[in-house]
C-alpha cells in the first residue's frame, strides 16, 4: 500500500472514528446501530478510492454517483468535525471551573443530545451554503500600469482560469459557465495555470470544444498542474491542446511586440518520471527591454533567482484553502495564499483562489474566481 493511501486512511479514517464516537456518546445507541454505522462509514470512507477504481475501469456513470456522494459527505464531515472540536475545546475551560454551577451545566450541555443535533444541523446548513458559494464565480480584477508596453499596444487584457478540475464532478455546465464569463470579458489573452482536469478523462470531448470556442485574439496558453499528472499526463496534454491552448512546458513565447509569456511545468512531474526540469530563472532568461513578461506557474512559489526577470506571475493551486478553516493549514505550506503580492526585484504575483473545486464541490469563505488582468501603458509625465 502506498504512503498516500496509508496517510489517507489514517487521517480520513480518524475523522470518521471521531464522528462515530461523538454520535454514540450523544445518542447512546446500542451495538446493532453501532455496527450498521460502522459499515456505512466504512463505505463512505472508501468512496474516493472506489470512485477512482470505477472510473479507471470505465464505469463512468457509477463513478460520478460515487464521487458526488463521497465528496459531499467529505465536506459535511469536515464541517461536523470542526464544529465538534470547537465545542470540545470550549468544554475544557468550563469543566476546569468546577463540578457544580452554571459552567459545569454548560459543559455537560455541550456534550448532550441536543448539542449534537444542533451541531449536525449546523454542519448541514454550512454544507448547503458552501455548495452555493462554490457555484458563484467572481471576476477578480487586477490593474497594472507599466512602461513596458510598446506605444502600439496601449493596453492588454489577460483572463486567467486555474484549478477548474474538469472531470467526474465538474462537467459541461461548469465549462459553459466559465466560457460565458471569459467571453464576456473579451480578453486579448486567455491562460490556464494548471489543474484544468481532474481524474479520468473519458467523455470530455464536449468540454474541450466548449473551451476551444472562447475567443482570445492574441492566443491561449496553459501550463500543467499536479492533477494533469494524476489524471494521466498524455491524455491531459491532449485535452489541453484540444481545448485550444498552447502548452508551455519550461519555455517562453513572444506575442507580437506586446508581451512575452513563459510557462513552467509543475514539480509533480518528477514523481511521474519527468526529469531535467528547468528553473524559472533559466526559462525566463534575461528580461528583454520594453517587453512585458508574464510567468505562468501553477504553484505560488517564487524562485529567488528569477527576481527581476518578469513583471507578472499568475498562479493558483491553493484554492485559498477552499473550505475554511482548512485555509489555516494551507497557509503553512503556501504563505502567499491568494491575492496580489509584490515580488522582490519588481513585479506582482497574483494567486487565484481557483475557478473550480477539488474533492467536495464546496467552498466556504473562499469563493471561486476568474482573474482579469488589465495591463495599461503608462503615459510619460502622466499620473501613472
């Protein structure tokens, strides 16, 4: 069994065990009910693995059902465990105040049947809200005024999607919504910064056609994320290209006299046999004078050696934690979690919250986004 599966069952299994113990303590059900719940929770625990296995063997319809049930349960369980842990933490100081009185009664109440049912109901409500939030894509606007555009190009608009995760959960409805929003913004350039796909890629020709229809007169460009490798790199590359994107794999292109676009592969490729990855600094080389340079990179890491070699880095990957308070853990790994960050040596790193979802089709306090970057040429002597 791989380290990933061991970690998955250890962590996710612990959440299920904690939930079962809380339910049994509060509701005081007997051995028969406990056994039935153990079987049910065992099935739900294995749902993500079952989904993967079904999709790999061509049972796409059944896999989609398993994915929706399993991932909706995953989101609910996360809320349920977080709320119960908060209640348990609150009980500690109340119990420390003594065995009698109001504090002791409040501590007991937090462990009772009514509190358990209230917490379960609140977890359901938060899950429902998170499903709605995940469906409302926001347009996040970034404005950059620069002297690095030629006089012939007074402005340039870039639309960015990232972490769309098209696959079993997100299908044609999500692709059409994204296409409509991007087309409405009328970008000059359209870019995808990784994780365009997720899981098996059966029956996705229609999705590629939808994305291919998005107009972008100066071109469409993409880089690979980690999930392209998980989905199967050859098929993911084919889907990306069929969607109309030029894939940049540790390389750069110059578009007219307006802008240079550089793209780097995700480091996940090293785990799948890809060797010889090039550093950001080597891909960028020397930044040419009078040419705005954009770096497409899935993960929001900054290469110190690349400082001063680009004007804008567009990244994703973090999902802004996707479901708060998971954001607190994500920030430990990716301090540049979301939004605009100044880059040493000049330039801006914009980290998108992501356009889709991974796992649960939910977002809480981390709404999805499509980023629209307006690059404007500064006027000499003007306000800038």
